[in-house]
């Protein structure tokens, strides 16, 4: 089984255990590693998008995100 699937199952199991849920700092640490990975390379816009989604979600505003809101924040459109 691929590693990403194993990680996905572990993550799903952890959601059921509130004590094991990762804190904001741990999530940000993982995000930093993802953003620094070679897969993201020079994908500046994609990095901005992922950072926005994660930070808004950690701030409790994930439910408020919509395509127009994301476009406004990333591209300065209204």
C-alpha cells in the first residue's frame, strides 16, 4: 500500500481521538515542509493558495472560504 494512503488512514484514525489531534504549530510545521518540497518547486501561486487555505482554516474561517473570497485574497480581485 502506498505511503500516502497509510498516512491518510492514520490521519483519519487520529481525527477520532481529540487528544491526538495535531495542534496549530504542528500543522504549520508540516505545511512548511510541504511548501519547501521539490514537488512545489517554483509554484508560487499554488504555495500561496495552500497557505491561505490552511491559515484561514486554523483561524476558524474555513467555512467562509469560497471561490470569490479566495480570488480576492490571492489576486486582489473583488
